[in-house]
């Protein structure tokens, strides 16, 4: 499918007016800066995994989610 093009000013005006701008977007190739993922491996002691799993279950999230949330919270504190 060929994408349509428009001038920046026209695009901004359409967006500001709440019009549908989706025909001008290339969502298949869109990227979120600073949100790319990179896999890392971390070894935890078994007691820590068990504690993480209990807390994740209590909160209704996955182990990976709780690790990400806690690390993000800590990094915001020190930033």
C-alpha cells in the first residue's frame, strides 16, 4: 500500500483539529526511541526467585513484569 504525503504544516493542522491522520503514518516501521528491547540474563538465588514469584502472584503480574517495575522505580529514584 502506497502512503500519502502531506506538508508538515498541513499534517500538524489536521492533527490539531482532531482529524484522522492515519493514512499518513507508517506504523509498520514506527519505532519508539529509547524503548527498544535488549535481552539480558541475570542469575538469582532460588530464595529470591521464590519471593519474586509470590509477590508477582499476589499482584497478578509476571515475574518479568515485577522485576522490570522494581528496577524502573529504583532507577527513577536515583535519576
